[in-house]
C-alpha cells in the first residue's frame, strides 16, 4: 500500500460549486506533501486555531476574553511551525515510515503546546477536534488515536475503497443538483457536506471491531453538533482567519484585531493528561 493510499486525501471537489477561480485555489491547496490531506495537516496546525474561533466551540470550552484575544498569536506560531513541518514532509517524499514518524512527532509537539494553553480544558478540546475533523484525519494525524485503535492494513484498504465510492456518490448528487449549470445552491451543498460527514463516520465505525468502536467513542467523548461553518472549513481545508463568507447566515464573522502578548493558561495538572502517545 502506498503512502498516498494510506493517507487518502479528503476531497474538496466533493463540495465544490465548479466556479473556475475557486477551483484553482482549491486545487493549489490540495497539492500537499506526501498526499496528506489538508484536514490531516490542519489537525495539528492552523485548523486548531480556526476551530477555536468558532463561538460554539469557545462556549463548550468556556474560553475567556483573554483566551480569545490570544488566538492571533497562536495562529502566528502554528503557522510558522506548520510551514517548517510541511517542508520536512516534502523532503521525505513518499517514504511511508518517515511520513508517519514525522506526523506522530508533530502530533505530540502540538498537543503539548495546546495543553499548556488550555490546561484542564485540553482533554475536551481533543475530543471536539476529533469530532470536527472526522475519523480519517484523526486516524492519520493523532498519535493517541493511532495507538488506541490499531487500525489494520485490511481495514484501511476497505475504508479507502468504500469512502471513495461514497465520495463519488456525493459528486454525482452535486452534479444533478446543479442542473448542468455547474452551480449548486449553498444550502444543498451544506446539507451534502453534513450527510457525507455522517456517512463517513458511520462507515469508519462499521469497519471497526467492537473494542475499537468502544475506544473511538471514548476518544471523542460526548457528542457536540458541529456548526455548519466547521464542516465547511474542514472539507475545504481552508483554515484562514474566520471569514464572514464562511459563516452561515445569522452568525457574524470575527473582526481582525492586533496580535497581543504571550498566551496564558496553565499546564495540565499532573495526572490529568492524556496517556503517553506512541513512539513513532
């Protein structure tokens, strides 16, 4: 099995509206090192900041005004470290073992950094991140998930095949909904994304053993209905500052502000951190 198949990318085309400028931009975003999806890269990068900008996530984590004011600095730091990380991935090419090793190192490093920022809220954030980015990104870029689930090569192959079929069905539905115009009503696209996310999650669970299902449920914690904007930026792999155009009607976008001082937050109390990630 090649690294590209193992790290099958989340297809942005599944939710595209066939408008040429947007397609070009999305195509550029899809050209990632090692064939790793933007969702998997964002899982341990700018996608974390984008998730923390969502009001419902902020409420669930009880973020304070100070917490929110420090997100721009966190974005800057993760943007810089993420660029260096992607450069390192490009250097190892398609060497699967090297790719996985770098992904797991990145996972541990980012978890430690975010844990220092969120303190005792970190565990819940891990759960919400897994729910938001879905099983494929989590199984690819989360050291704890990789160790806990122990997905087999056979399971990976079956998941990749059935997910490809599911993705093709979504594309076909989008084409039919466009009526040959190449444009789809945003509400139809949004519902298609939500349907795909639900079906992808169920597909992943159906291929797991009972023990794996139990571990996955433990790792995602109590469910939170993800806002539509989360599904949008995850599927598009677009983790820039919260854009009013990416927010459903009635949810105002966040205005950009100046970067402020060093981030606050306590380190996770002793004995309350997640179990030690696996060695790569």
